[in-house]
C-alpha cells in the first residue's frame, strides 16, 4: 500500500481575474512532473468563477468530464443541443467521445460560482458523445457513502465510460468509515471538500487529497464534520 497526502497549499494555482483555479494535476501553465495524473484521473480543478465569467465554447474529445458545483449556478451549452443550469447538489456528466464543443459559465452576474472539474480518460475511445445530469437534492443520507457515478449507472447514479466510481459522503464528527474498491487493483483518491479526515498516521484537511494505491479497502475517520468526495479509478 502507498498513501500520499497532497496538500491544498501544494496544488497548482492560477488567477485570471474572472477565474481563480487550483489544480491537482498538470493543467494550463502549471506543471509538476510528479502530478501528471492518478491512474486514469487526469484533472481535478477547483474553480472560483466571478459573476459573468465563464469558459467560452471549446472542444473536447476522448475525455469523461464530471462537474460538481459547490456554490452558485453553472450554465451549460453544447453542440448536442443541451442547455441547462446546474446547481449545488446536482452533478453534470459529459462524455466527449469522438468530439464535442461546449461552454460553461457563471449563470449569475454577481455571485461567485465554485465548482469541481473532474476529467478521466475513457475506457472506450471515439464513442458517441453523451450528456446527463442528476439532482441529489433531498436524496442524500448523512454518514452514508453514496455512489453518484459508476460504469453501470442506476437511480441517481450517472453511467460513465470507464471502470470508475465516484461517491459523496457527508460525515459527522467522530465517525469511522470503510471504503472497499469495486475492482481489484483500482486506485482510491479521497478529496476533502470540507472538514478533516485521518487514516492511520495520515491527516488531510480542507481541499487536501489522500491518494492510495495497492490496497483493497481503506478505513478513515472524520475528525470533524466533513464533506468528502471519493474517486475510484483504474491504473490505466
């Protein structure tokens, strides 16, 4: 087993006035030879978008893209004909496949938009592009690891073109949790959205990540009330 704690203070950073971004992996002008990817997880960006700001229409291909708004309202348009607004407690998924163009922007002219961008390499390349989203308002249970993305989908679970699972956990202080991988050999990436988590001798706080390989199951403890994203991905 190997465990790495990637501190929020060590992440890449960019300030474009309308956008303040923090990068877990190499992106834009941020480069660290040790931070190319984590298995098939290629991007985890924590973005703050000023009112009226956004990402103009741009292309993607062969990338699985999950977007999680943490604050504010995200406007979306794409060349598949989808126009939508995604709020906190909603999850957006786009499989770029053989090619898609889209724009993502702050729906508000004044309020801050905070979102997580998560990109993964696909299992099957050049597939038909797809779009979907789910609303988890009133559908989450405290202290339960709840799957939101999986290879087979389901009720309130988005289906992804990869042997990957994403789960959310709203944890109360003082409780311990166990996460077991769905596929032997998969990696586990635990992102602390809010709060503080401990596993063994390792501690991680707000916007830190715990990156684990060569393990089938991990136990962790919420040192305070926490919001946690768990990403399970294949090595390749």
